[in-house]
C-alpha cells in the first residue's frame, strides 16, 4: 500500500534524550509541557486477513475516512505516541466511536499507542464522538473536570484550520443533531471559558520525522497525492462555511443516524 507504514515501537527515552534537540523541538511544537493531549480520530478501517478474519486499525494515508476522503489517522496516533514518550504522565484522550458495526476508534487508538511505545497508564477513552465537533464537545467537558491549562491536539495538517475554527466557535455553533444542547456540555462551557486553557494544535506531519527520518518521505508523498489535495480542498471549504455562517446549512435537524463500515 502506497502510504502505509509499519509498527516501529520504541522504548522509553534514554537519559540523553531528555535534553536532546528532539525533545526541545517537541516542546516547541507543544508550546511547553502539556497537561493533556487529544488525538482527533480519522475513523477506523477494516482489513481482511488471509484466515478470513478482519483487523481494525487507524487508517493510513492511502485509506479513506467515514466521508470517503483521505484518512491519515494512523499518522496522528504515531505522532501522539512520540509526544507521550517524552511526557509519560501526560493524559491522553483517545477519541471516537464512528461506526456502529466496528470497534470504537478510541479503543483501536489505545491499542496502537501501546504498540508505538506510549504508556497507557493515563489514556482516557472517549467513545461518544463521531465527528470533530463532537470530539470538541467532549473535550470541553474533560477540561472542565480536570482543570487542564495546556492541551495539545494532534491531527493532520490539512484539518487544523477548520478544527481551530470549530473550537473557536464551540459555544455558539448549533449542530443539527442537538449535541450542542447537551446539558453537561452547556454546564462545562462557562468553566472552560473561565479556565481559558491554552490549546495548541500540532500537525502529525511535523512530528513523524522526529520519530524517524524516513517518515519524511512518506509525508512528502502523501502531500503530493491527489487524495491529500482533495481532502485539503474539502477542509478549506468547511473552514469558509464556518466563517460565513453556512456550516450545516443544508442539513435538516434530526436524530443522528449511525454510520456503518462496509
């Protein structure tokens, strides 16, 4: 598969790595030492195995997400694991429960984090979300509960502008499925705003080469692919809709129907 990448599990960092250029670059990208890290889900994919069983995993750059666009979710997990190696006590939110007929994204992420060398002692499973917006609804509740001051959000480079705008408008957006009316969310919002946590978005593509130099070739090839360009264009369209107030404009208010993975 063109942009798939295998497991490169690394041990906990050595003493010499604590003050290494890699550590300093990760700290720069994170804006300092984070209290928590949230991995946005790219939605899981199903892979058929030779023994007629299936395996679920986060999607690579050449696989598709729930919207039929370039996925890139595995890059997010690998990138998050690299941050976690330097901050072993960091709270990590594994997000998502996209498909009705597949394991929750969050559980798949947790398994993968362990395989990529992250400690699982502080992983929080968040299995209520199915979109970026609903991930942020849950994040607001986590922040209000834990009183975190600096949160790092790891996702792909193409998603960051839209995700930033979604979070900026989190207290005013009215989604068509009624999630924004969740009483626990409305209660947590003023606490979240009063805390005014520093939220830093970090692109997986900036972190992957810090793990191993050969990831840079994978990133470069992914960015040059038609799938990346199509995904980036869709993200740009979503950002514009958020900015001009037309996001969800053509979606009728209704109960959310669960997605199914074919």
